[in-house]
């Protein structure tokens, strides 16, 4: 006797990949810095906690204006803590 509760094949399809880059949240913006929200494909080291930012995890890329070589990948919460530590003048 055939099964009556067949599953919808669309249920098993992989969801679309999220965009590689998005605008940073307003709270993350700081004067003198360009901030982007990204979901990278590589492993990075967060300067805030010195732990790894794993591939595929959404995080923030912070670039001092005029100094692109100083670009750093931050965990979102680490950058939030850094902004608070510097009193909003990151």
C-alpha cells in the first residue's frame, strides 16, 4: 500500500544563499570608519576578542577611512563593545 503522507519536494531544496554584503546597522556606524555587514567565506581573527570569525557567519568589516590596509573583521558584538568603550567616537 503506498504512503499517503508524501513530503513536498520543495521542503528539501536548499534556500538561496544570503547576499555577500549588506549595509551595516545604524548603531554600528562610526565617524571616520566605513562599516559593512558581511557573511564571509574565509576565516578571520576578530581584534576585539582574538577569537576566530568562522566562515559563513555574518560579521562586520571595519575600515578606517583613508587606510584600507587597516581593514579588520569584527564579531558584531565585539564591535558594539568597542563603540561603547570608546564612547561612540570609534
